[in-house]
């Protein structure tokens, strides 16, 4: 009898940790695992090989102050002695489970892991699931900052996951809607202020992350307050927007100019109650 009870209890324990197939939990876990495997490969076999293996054929990266085709660019970069390490501390996924993003801290050492890092920052990678079920990165972008006072918290899996959306929308229509939102943001940021532009798209909740060159991560209420205090005018040049098959998630990227300094930017969007809201932004130009 005890054996039967033990087996039954064990079955319940295992079942409780299995992903619900009706939600995006398994897709979320695969997304995070893909980023973690990407980081391990960079440490074990070098930065160029890791990027070539994980970047999508249609990916873009920001190098030499411009967006370049990701995979083909890294295919022509020779491996060096530098050690780039990173880990995801936050991730978000679309309702379809086919697109998402990861973000977290990175460190760079010029020769070996025995050295102190010479560079610190935050990375952001946007991923999608290919037709073969593999996760590949569509975009890789980052910003640098000084040495943090303490390590960033580890990634905590959500306690609940959204039910997976199986319907497919017309992504060309949804993409145009997101581009309209992006253009409206750009126009207000240029003619009024970044603060006014944020007010158009900041979520009502504190689910927002703003990454700025030279600064640590602003998230939640700190990000909301930063948005309200951003009185600068910025010139943006959007390059492209891409949306998920469910039409609830997308990203945009392009160039931002402030005080004659031109750098890249990315914005990640989520659609809620029929409107696009800003979820995550990385701004490569310094505003201070």
C-alpha cells in the first residue's frame, strides 16, 4: 500500500512540474533555454561561432554604429581571446509562443575568465521559433554601464502562463498598425518631448523596462518615473517593425540622434485591449 501511495504521490509531483500544453509555458522555457545555451556556447567555443549558430538568417545586429545583417556579419569575424558572458534575468513571450525576448547583464573580459571584466552592460535579444521548431535570434542589441554594486537577481519563472493563441492574424495589417504607433511616438518625441511620447504608450501597470546607455536597468515604477522625467527631444529614424503571428507582440528598431550623437535603439511592444503598449526599450544614445 505504501508503495502505491508513494507512486501516486510521485506521479502527482512530476505532473505538477510538467508544462501545461494549453499555455505558452513550454515555449517560454524553451526560449530561456535557448538564450542560456547561446551564452554557454560563446564561453566554450567563442563569440563568433555562438552568434552564427544562434542568429536567424534574417537577423540584424548593431555593430560599428549601424545595424548589419547578423549571421553573415559574424561569419566574417575572426575569433579572438575575449570572453563575453551573459545570462537572462527576464523574458517575455507572445501569446502564440513563437516570438519573445530575453534580457539581462553581460560582462566582457579581454583574455580569460581569470581577469576582472573591463565592460559591463545589458543585452536584449528578440527570438522567434522557426518552421522547424528551433529558436533563433532575430535581433541582438545592448547598452553598457559601469560596474554594478551587486549582481542582478536571477530569472524567476512566472507562476502563471497565458493560454496559447492558435489563431493567425494578417501580420501585414498588424505590422502597419505597429508602424503607425511607432511613427506617432517618433513625431511626438521630436516635436514635443520624449516624456510626451512615452505618455502615449506606457502601460497602466508597472510592467515596463527602460535601458539607457550609461545607466543600470530602470524597471517598474522606476521606469515609469524616468519616462515622466524625460524632457529631451530626440530625432528617431525607424528602420523596421516585426510582429508575431498572434499579432500581440512585436518590435521596432532604428536610429536615435541626440546632441549630434547618433546611435541605435530598439523598442519591444505588446498589444493590450487593442492598443500597442511599450514593454521594453533600449536607447543607445546618452541623454545626460
